[in-house]
């Protein structure tokens, strides 16, 4: 994804890449089109399966701020190949992300799939529509305060190195349930066999 590299690989970053010998591996990414990266089928499927992501903004004093956003799988919508959107649910009412967007619309999203050790990074520009319920999730009880649309600038799939392999609790409980049922079945069979041998 060329545009992500063009935004992320600033002159300072490129100087370190040269110093550490990785610049040649990234030249092709920098040489691509300056047009915004598009959300393709792989990105769409990945985004729509997520039940959370991290959202970074920049404060008026230049400090980065990262917030966790969560909801049912699919609450982060792919509107089209250039746009993502989600219903902004009421939280602790600090409004740090919301305030930061008043002076700088640039955002960074970090989407994780810990079970499969995959991550997707997204650069974009956010637009806020107050009191908009259009992206609310049917049947989800959280209060929606606004809709947030993100015009995608760049995308990057990141390497899986060092991502811990974590599994959702419901998936673990489901797997354990099957194992517990199998153990109970084997214990019953074992008892029957012992009773048959003792006769």
C-alpha cells in the first residue's frame, strides 16, 4: 500500500531506514501512486469481523491520544472502498478524541486479530456528524452520540511478529465445553467397561 508508506516514511524515518539497511526493501512502496489506498475485499472482510479497534488522534498541544473503541462484530462499517464509519457510543464523557478532532482531523486506526496474529493499520481523516444514528447497531443497547466517518488515506498490513496469540473468551468456553462433554462421555464408557469386566 503505497500511500501509507508515503505518509509514514517521513525524511527522518527514511534516514533511519538507510542507517539500518532496510531502505531498499521499502523503495517500491514509496514509488507508487500518491492516490489514497483503497479498501479491498481482504480489508473489508477483516474490518467487518472486528469487535474493537484502537483510534489515535493528536491533541492541540501535540500529544498523541489513543482510545479503545468496541462493539459487536461489524460495528465498524466499510461504507465504500474509501470510507469507514462507526456509531460513536457514549463512554466516560471525557470527549478527548472528539475535542482533538476539532483542530486536527487526522486519525490512525489499529485493528487487531489476536487469535490469527494479524493487524491492519489505517491512516485517515475523520468527519463527525453529531446526533446521527445512521450507523447504530440493531439490538445493541449502547447510546449513540454521533456518527464518525473516516476517509481512508493509507492502509498497511503489518507482520505478525511478536503478536501474542489470544482467543476470545466465548471461543475458549465453547472449545472447553466440547472437551468437557467428551471427557464425560469417555468416563461413562470407562465405567461401563469396568462393570462389564467385573461381572
